[in-house]
């Protein structure tokens, strides 16, 4: 058996005052930074490794913990108080984080067993949809099960009603007129439509879309009924529509208690129109198949040769309800409804996702880049920890330059697609300027290393030096002295010597000048002195421009840790820790420093909101905090851009149930009734023309005409469901910035009663007022130039 290594609880001992004082000596290296970790599902790697190494700190003795707290407070007078709080806060979080990790105890196993009991509920809630295949399989199972049962049963009921109506009509003497039930069924749709419109006007839930839809469907259905009357087909229409009205009401009642729920946010007319065309095609094909496979369903069960004869004259031939044909008819109609419940939301969801990705392209790109950089820098920091300190500076410069180039390419692609906001355009402009200056500095360096043989090369070097702010008159004069010159070039050299003499005289005069009482005049005098000192070689020549760490490009922050020796300084500052504890602290701090320095992390609005929500929860290690933020952001983006997700709901018995039922009764039911009135009446009114055609043509044209009628009614039928209170889920027929700080900012009340933040103020973009395109809209873009950068590590 493998020998167990001693736990940190066994090695732990109270820390002395001197030992804790040493811990806090790293303030100059940690000042202005914040810990972070890679933004991916395993972003808690550091916390888990700490769990393996410091889990015993949770159960360490109260004496040791109290000793640590006493020593912490005793040392605050020796170091920056804010830094002392940060380090003590971090060590406490290391201890507490272990308790939150799952274990293999009896309690943990029991929790996993109980989790299995939720499987059925999760299925109906469509929670097994992490993959596209799983989501569509869940959608198909839920819609197929729900619509298959409800629509099939309602259609069987319709066929039975139609059979009894036809049986009664065939028993009468002479041509039958619409009975009271048929008249009531025809009048039900317009009556409910009128009541719904009045209710919407009273409650204030009406809008232009519902008003137009109600009007169009109401007028069109009445016109279709009048067309049936004029063509003498009103009786046939009334006979069939009575059963269809019963089907619609029964289906809507079942749908109310077992609604489909989806993740749609809008219902655009274009999407509804496209879905209407496909639904009309489903009806056309389904009706043709039903006429061929189930000719004796419903009305068809009454033989046509009965004519005007009574059943009593042929009692021995009394027709029987054909259950087999009605089941086929019901199944085909149910299939059309199932396809409709897939088609409409799928089309709308596709349009929503496309619009969402186009609208949020900049933020989506920023968030993907943040995750990529933080993951990459996490591994890069591990590599640096295993690299000789003398080699680290070169690797850091290479990594920084690589991120600059990748950011420029990413933003250039966004710009080409028209997806850049104002803040990102400002950011891209500064990236480009920095890379341009760095390229010129490298070119000047190469020119300095090569011999200067001609006046043209010397002139180009002078121009570059002036542009980069590293020009010196004496250096240019030395270059000109080493090359052969033409008379004209010689005159330029003489003029340069004269200018140097003038500059020397001006410098001596400025040195002897008295400082004016005016602050502006004093500043101008000092600037002239410094300029002449550099130009004449009396002050050190500024170094050539190099790319600053990309995190400082917009902020101008220069208080950065020395990443070549930071890990050594941390180890030297905390000798009281065990090797395992020290390794965990070094890695957490070093990874944070690398990520903070080289991540161009300005929070998108969604990232900022996720961080604010985390501030309201329990304290987390910086690595856990970043992982939690990434999880929240990914979840929100995944929810917003996820494909169609349909779940099955159950209407609860509560106070709002009556209002929901009234809405369904005055919106969905009249919408269905009016749509079917229009489609069926359109078909029946054209029967006199169709009767002149042969049977094959009629079998194709009759369903096609009804499908076309439903196509015309489909759009207003769907748009009637826009009649909703603002903020409510959309209905359809049958369905209803930067690295965070170690410690959250806490307002503290000072002795004089004023409120002071316990952490640093938010870093804003330096010199934003100098940019004409600086953002004034705090809610737009990804926060570049708008002060939305995450707060730094410490004051």
C-alpha cells in the first residue's frame, strides 16, 4: 500500500509575527494586480490542486487559526494595509475552498442516488439537451408524445361527431339545412374573437398586430361563409365545421393543461409566414393521403348512394362508424400538427440566433478571445515557472507581441464584417499605432547596427529618430562626418553645426532663467530644458519604443510585477509555509500576474454582469471566481444562441390559472376557429367547380385549396398571439470586463463618517478625452474606453 504523505494539518503550526511580516514584503510585486485562472470548464484546476494539498486546513485546530488571525492583525502596521488584507484573504480562501469540492463519502453517494430520481422531470423539462442530437431527440419525443396523443384523440372525436351529424342528416326527409349545433359552431369563432378584442382593449394588452390579425381573420371568415351561402354549399360547410370546432376546442383545452414551452423570444412575421407555407403543404399532403387511405372516416362513413332516402327504408344497411379509417385519418392529421409544432419554432429560432450573433458579434469575439488568452496564459505561466529567470524576459516579449498581432487580426476581421463598435475601433486604432511604432523602432535598430554609407540612409534614420522621439543633434552630426557629402549636403551639415551652437546657447540661457510665478510658464520652461538636454546629449537618450504589456495599452498602467523574479520573491517571503502550500500560493499568484499583465481583458457587459452576480454569493478563490464567471457567461450565451428547445409544461392550479385560461379562450381558440372557418369555407365554396373534374383531379385539388386557405390564415392566426402583457414570454398556437480583484469591493466607513472603498478604484482608459471616438455609451460595446475594466488586485 502506498504510504500516505503527511497532511498539511499535521504540518501546520501557528505563524509567528516575524514570519507573517515576511509574507507581506511582496507588496511591490503584487500591487495593482488581481489573481485569475483560465476561463474553461476546468478553470478550477488550481483550487482542486489546493484541495489535494491543503484540504486539512479546513479541519486545522482553532488555536492555529486564531493564532494566524492575531499575527495577521499584528503585522498590519508594517506593510500596506490593503495588501495585508489581500494576502490574508487569499490564504483563508485556500482553506475554505476545499470544503466546497465533492467527495466520495456516504453523504455524497446518497446525493448522487437522489439525483437519479429527477430523470423523468428533467426529460419533460428538456434538460437532456447539451448536444444538438440530444436536444432534437428530446424535442421530437416531447412533441410527438404530446401532440400524438392529444391531436389523435381530438380528431377521433371529430370523426365520431361528423359521423353522427351525417347519420342524422341522412335520416331526414329532403335536403337538410344547418342545424342549431352547426349554426352555434359557425358563430362561436366570430363571437369569441369579438369578446377577445374587447377584453384586450379593456385590459390594455392589445396592440397593432393583434388588432389587425383579429380584423383580418374575422372579416375573411365571414366573407368565406357568405361565399358558401352564395354557392349553395353552406350546409356541407356547416356539417363539417361543427366537428372541426369541437376538435379545436378539445385540443386547445388539452394544450392549456399540457402546454409546450420553448426558448423563443420573438415571433417575426417573416418566420410565421414561412412556417405557414410548410404547414399548408403538410395539410395538402396529409389530406390527399387520408382521402386515399381512409375514405370512410367521419362523413365518408355515410354511403353517397343514400341520397335523399331515409334510414328507415334501408334499416338493414345502417352504416357503422369505421374506427380503422378514423385512426388513419387521425394519425395523419396528428403528424401534420406535430410537424407544425417543429417547423414554426425551428424557423423562428434560426432567425433569432442569426440576428443575435450578428448583433453581438463584437462581444462574442471578445469573450472567446478572453477565454483563449486566459487558458493559454495559464499554461504559459506554468512554462515560465519551469524556465530559467534569465530566459523569461525574451519569452515574455515574444508572447506579448504575439497577442498584439492576434488581437489586431481579430479586430480587423470584425471591422471588415462591420461588427466593430466605437470602443473596439478605438482599441484597434491604438493597437495599430503601437505595432507601427514598434516596427519603426525595429527598423531603426537594424539601421543603427549597419554601417551608414550614404546621405539618404542617414536622412531616413534622422526622420525615424524624430518620429520616435529619440533624436539627438550630435548623433546626426557624427553620422554625417563619417560619409562623403555633396556640396549641397555639406551645406546641410554646416547648417546643423550652426543649429547645435544655437541650441547650446539657448540651453545656457534657459539654465540661468528664473522660474516664473505662473505654473503654466514654469511647466513650459521645464519642458524646453528637458527637450534641449536630450537633443544635445546632456541627458540619457530615451530607449527605443517597445510594445508595452497589452493590458496597459489603454490604461497606461506601469505598476507591473517583475515576472522574471516574482516566484522567487514569493518563496523567500513565506518560509513558514510547507512546500506544498508554498507551491500552491506561488502558482496562484504567478498565474494571476501573468494573466493580468498580458490579457487584453476589458469586460463585455455580460461578463461584468456575471461578476456582479458573483459578488453577491460566497467568497471564491480568484481562479474559482474566473471559472464561475466563465460558466455564467457561457451559460447565458448558450441559452441565448441555443437551438430550438421544447419542453412539456403542466398548468398548475394557482391564482393566475383563471387569467391564463381566459387568455387561451379568447386568443388561441378564436384564432384556430377563424383560421379553419376561412380554409374550410374556401374549399367548400369552390366545390361546384371541382365537381366537374374527375376523381383524381379532385383528390389533388380539394386538399390543395384547403391548404392554400390555411396558408392565407396562418400568419394572422399566429400574430394574434402577440396580444400579451409586456415582458411575458412569446406565445404561439398551442404553446406558450477585466480580471477581478482578490477581494470584492466593500464599502467601509472611516473614522470621520465618510465612506471609503476597501479596494482600488476602477481603472479607466488613459487619455480618453484625446480620442474623438471615445465611448459615451456605457451600455454599448465591450467597455473599451468606457471605464469598464475590472478592478485591479490592490491599491
